[in-house]
């Protein structure tokens, strides 16, 4: 209002002043000036009146407008109260006022939301257009080799994409994120390709070469990889390529020589696959030079920490784990190699970005004793498996009975290149002598037993009880493994070759003998050693039974019951004679392969008795099966029975050999006679005695031979006297 008044006053004054100035300029006299002054006073009064009236009119107008506004506001309030009262009385269904108001409000809200949505969509489309342009630029950067700039562009696009909430959990957003991930992979692949182009690998039978093909700005590559959060994956892939194609083939060769004349451009190693083993110091130097060469060409970040640790492990495997000595004497001289490898590990792993949690070589050095024991155990089991699978079947013959004692142990241990432990020597002296009878065992089993005693001697020198127990366990397991594998691997040979079956039978007895001795030594594992001895005895018994049963069936198959009919006829008699010769030859061959010292006399007698029983039983069965035998046939069949009984001559053994076993039985008399070596009888008497003892069917065959040639009355008389107890009434009731 004040500003309005000032405006009016200012305008009126300006107008009056202008008119006055005009008139003053024309005034020529004082009178005229006085008149003009009066006129100006009159105009001033008039102007004041006009101004006062204008102010009063405006004040009245403002007050009137204010009253009308208040009146309209009161009317609206009353109207709304009336609407609410009317709606409360009649309900919205009758009036429809609230519904229309709500619809109007919803329409306005919808339009507002649609406007907001359209604005967001427009903003999103503009951002997507920017992203699309960024992707195009990114692709051009990648194709142009500007991998670091492309990686930064990926980060920018991801930042923009992450700020677009409308694209969260949408297919478009997922496609864009996949597109960026593919770009990351593309950058990694191109970086890896650049590494491969920088250094090429060539490995032949006689040399291995790393060739620097051209210079590469590795700073750009590493910057790009850092931007895409590679975390060393690409470098690790390249390191794995170098390790697999270069390091491993080189370290697998026995003899290596570094060609240091061209280290500026190439890294070359000469390989001699038939030369002597390269020293650990030379191998370590080659590994360090390899790392240094690649760093000169690719930068200090060329090798990851894990790759450097892997190279350390490969050198450890070649120069340490595979060269652990086999004897404790050599183990003491291994300290030089340990020092060289420890220095190598310190130099190589000092190049790691972060110190590794574990130092492979240092840990191996701390576990050297344990690794030495593990090697002995694994080698023992591997040797047992190899011996069991061997097809040489070499024979280990004892010149005399094997006497177990201090000298026996000392001879085995010294043959392995070490000394018998004093504690083991003292224990052996207190046990006396234990004898295993002279027989044929396999060379494989003899070597396996020597290895067992070598492990036991090593266990006696262990300062840690747990490591000593592991050696003893390996010794026991090597015996078990050999005896379990051999019959499985050589199943067919054992069936076809009786001599091999008997040799394995002896192996089982030999293993049981030494397992029983070791059970006395190792009281902590008494049960395990005893079980091994029992298992070995059982396997030997099963093998002997199997071969005897198989050969007995073969002998029975040679006897044709058809030749016993009309035996006196010429043709039948000839066939009977031929059959007897075949049987005699078969028995002779079987017995020749079993005679001591191949087997002990007791085992030989039992097997021979079983074979003869098979022949005797088949002969008796064939003759008894003939329903009608003439007098002539009876004489021929009786003679055949006596000839068959004559096969017992194979029980006869050489006296000199028997005397050896007889002396052993005499020396071991307090423990019982283990081998039948009674040779007091001479010739046929001795054979007859052994036949009666080991052949159950011999008496029955002899009685059958008599029945065939004596009269019916004599048969009845002998029957009443109980001399024909082997036959029933049906058998001789003809």
C-alpha cells in the first residue's frame, strides 16, 4: 500500500512540476509570476484532495474484498459441513459426492504418478543411451589394445548402471551386467594372450627354451587387470602354463645344465635324460634364474605368490623327497642338501608379496625323520606288491636248515648295508636258535622276509615310539600283502603247475615261522603278529589241499572202469597194462616234483599218500563195480591190484636226505617231532610202513587182491575172522 501511495504521489508531482516549468519559461513579469504561484498552490491543494480520495477509495475496496473473502470462506465451510451431514444421513450411495471426490483425487494422483513415471523412464532412456555409447567406446578400446582405458570405462558404466534403480532385477539390467562381465573376461584373455606373445615356450628331448619374442607394456596389462579386479587370476594362469610346459618337464629330467650365454633374450636349459642326477644347488639356481628372467620380461608382478610356492614344492619333490636316503648312515650326510634347499626357499619366497603361511622346505626338514620312516614303509609295501606280482618264480634253495639267531639277523641286516641294532642283538641272543627245515621257497618270499627284518632293525633305532610302531606295522603288512596278492595274481599258474603251488605252500610256512618269531620280539603287537602267522599257515594248508585235490581228480580220471570187464581177454589185458603205466608215470612225476628238499618229508608223505589213495580208491571202485568176474579175470585183476600197491615204492626217499631231517627231529625232540624222518626200516618194509600210515585205502586194495583169488569158503572164513572188515556183504557176495 505504501509503495502504491508513493507511486501516485510521485506521478502527480512530476506532472505538476513539468507544467510549472513550461509556464515559468514564458513568464515575463513579476505579476505573471505571482499569478502563476497562486495557480500552483491551487493545483497542489487539488492534488492533495485527489490523493486523499484515492487512498480512502482503496482502503474501502480492500476492506470490502476482505469481508467478501471471509464471507465466501464461511459459505464454503458451511457447504462442506452440509455435505458431510447430508452424506452421513443419506450415505455415499445416495449422494455419490464422496465417490466423485475420491475418483477425482485418484485421477489426479494417477496423472501425477504417470507424469513421474514418464519422467523416470525418460531419464532411464537417456542413461541407457549413455551406457550404450560407453559400451561402444569400451569395445573400441579393447580392440585397439587400450585395455587399461577399457577397464576404467567398465567401472564407469557399472557405476552408472548401479545408480539406475529401475533396472534392478530386470532382464535389461541382467543383460548389461553380463555384457560387462564378458568384457572383463575379454580383457583378461587379451592380457593372457599378450603374456604368451611376450614369452614363448619350446621344449624338446634335449633342451627347454623360454624365448622373449617382443617387448610388451606390462604396466598397461597389470593396470587393466587391477581395474577389473582380476586378483592375480590371469597371472596365475600364465604361471601355470609356464610351470606345466617348462618347469615340470625340465625338473623331470635327471641331468640339467643352464645355458647362461643368452639370458638377455632367451632362457635355455640343456637336458640329458641319460646323465647323472644334477646337484640340488644347480637345480635351485636354474629355478631362481627362471623366475628372474620372466620378471625382467614381464615385470615384478609376473609371478604370483602361489606360483612361487608351487615352484618351491616342485624343487622340494625333486631334490629332497625323492632323494631321501634309504639308510640312517646316509641320512646324516643329507644335511648339505638340506642347507642348499633352505637357502633356495628363502631367496625365492622372499619375492612373494605376502609371506606364505607355510614354508614347504622348512616343514619338510622338520619332518625329515618322519618322511624317512614313511619312505621306508611305502617302499616296503611297494616291494611286497612287486614281488607278489613278479612272474620270474625264482627259487631260493636252502643248502641246509635255516637256523634263526644272532648270526642270521646280522647277516640279513649287513647285507642291506647297515648294522644290527644292539638292542635287537641282545634280544636275539636271549632267544636261542629256532630252525626252519630245509625246503624250497621262492626268492620273492626270501627277499620279503629280509625286508621285514630290515624294518624291524630300523624301528629299534627310532627315538619316537610312534614312528617305530609304523615301521613294525609296515613289516607285518608287507607279509600279509604278499600272501594275499600272490594267489590272486597267479591263480592260473597255481592251477596248472603243481611245483609252483607247493612252492607257495612253503612260502606260507616260511612266513608263518618268522611271524611267530617276531611275535616274541614285538609284545605290543603280539596279537597282530600271531594273526599273521595263523593266516599264513591257513593259506598254506588251503593251497596244499587244493593242489592235492586237483591232482587226485586227475589221477582218478586216468582209471577207466571199462577195462576191468573181461580183463583176461588179450585186448582188455593190454589196455589194463597201458592204463597202469599211465597212472604209474603220473604218480612218479608228481612225487618227483615233491621229494625233499623241495618239500619236507612229512609234507611229501602226506601228499604222496593222498595221490595213492586216489588211485587205490578208483581201482577198488572199478573192480567192485564188475558184476560177474570169471576165474581168469579174477587172477588178472588180482595181479593188477598188487601192481597198483607197488606204487607205494614212491614213498622211498634218499637215506642221506632223510638223515638230515632225522637229526633235526632229534634235536627238536623236546618240542615234538615235526617231520616224519624215521628211516630204521629198509627197502620194501619201510615203504609198506609208510603206505599203511599215509594210505587209508591200501589195506582195502590188498584185501581185494586176496578176495579175487581165494575160494568162497576162504572168503567166508576170513569174514567170520574179521579179516575182511573193509568190505560189506554186497561187495564180496559173489
